[in-house]
C-alpha cells in the first residue's frame, strides 16, 4: 500500500506520516517537497517515485510530497495507492502555527490568504478562482479524510488506529462492499416520497437484476402524487396496505424471476439491499429461493423479517463498510 497525504497548513500531515512510518511505512519524498524524514527515500521527480512504488508495490510507502492534482493523477490510477486528506479547524491551525513558530509567523490575515489560495485558488479581481488545490483534490480523488481537531498526539493516533488505514478493502472493495455500493446507486433512481431504497440480486458474483422502489409502470411517479400513502401523513410502517409503490426488493425479484433466482443445487441468489427488507418483501424473498440477504441500514420491521428468514433457512446479515 502507498498512502499519499495532502492537507491544509498545520493540519497535522507530518504527524500522520510519522504515525505510519512507526507502523513500518517507508517515507518517499521529492526535492521540492516538505522537509523529509532522515531515513526517507528521495526521488528527482514524481514519475521516478511512481516507478519505484510500482516495481515494489507490495511494500508500504507514505509521502507528503504530492501536493497538486497533476502530480497525483498518475498515482490515482494505481490499485495500491490511497489518498488521505488531513484538515483541522482554521483557528486551531493558526494557534498551532504560532506555537510552532512564535517568531516570524506573520499575521493572521496572511495565514488566511494562504489558506484560501490553497483551498479555493488564487484571488483575481476580488474573486477566488475555484477550485483551488485542496478543493480540486478532495472533489476528485480523496479516499479517506481526517479532521485533526484532537488535543493530543495520542488522541490522533487512537483515531488513526480506529480507521485501520491498512485495510485492503479501502483499495479494492470486498464483494459485499461492491454490491452494496451498486444497491445504493440503484436507490438514487427512486422517487418514492418516504425513502429511497435500492436492491440487486447476485448469483455467483454476477448481477442478475436490480431494483428500486416506486410506483408500477404506467402509473404516476410517487413524487408526482402517484401514491397517496407516501404523499400523506402516514408514518413508517403505517397504512402499508394503501401504498401503491413496489419495493426495491420486489422490483429486483420480478425482473429476475424464480428460475434465475432460486436455481438448482442449492445455488440460490444473494440479495443486497441498502435497507433491511420489510415483512412484505421477506416472504417474497423466501418464496423465490434467495439463499442470503445482506443489508446496510436497519428498518422498523427487522425482527419480524429476521424470524421469517430464520425459519426459512435464509441467511441474514448486516454489512458495515470501513469508516
């Protein structure tokens, strides 16, 4: 794994780098980069650094020398590179800077100007040329963000421990994370006025069908008044018999059909859903031969659904991706 660290002035980039080197990461640097560790490896260009990391990709590396989008772009194409952005509240960073360099630190206005130029871009005719370096990097690349508002280095280290930055799933998502991301993406197509839900059926790591909740074909969309229940005052779990919306799980099941869902030889499909299925969907999931249900968010009927799945022999588990 190769972790690149970028961030605002006095946010704690060096502290995070030193934390990682204490875990066995090797510091890589460029001549025009920040002052580097005595034992770091220096390279004349970002390209030379990337070549070295690519040929030795099983090693653990860290750098704070890649500070522009142009420098980072080639690294982001590599499957072993993770970008970590470090930031902290503005006034806290100013106090850190004064404590670090009590003499010759400059005034607050100069610090604010440097911050604005780095985050939003240089000012021209009184207007900041958004995006700046920080804004552009965060928008395009960031994998992990750390807000270093901690009062001590040990507290920062505890937070970094909890993030488990060396988790390989941050670089290549597990099957669960991959399919759950697709389920979430499907949910964005929903226009249900109560909640957005997405689901997909998977068999042998291949997507069979996807679904999201909404009114049936030919009816007005839910957000256009097509379902009186969803557009009314009913709370979650109430007046479900008045709801015209098909649930995400139902749409995925209907799209696939029992033959493709159940299969033979005990090789039933796995259903991924960003929300735990309700009781109404659970009985249909069982009936069509799904062998396992993986969900992310809890729902008000979790216990009832769990009882149905348990009795039918359908595995049910919650997936929680890395923080």
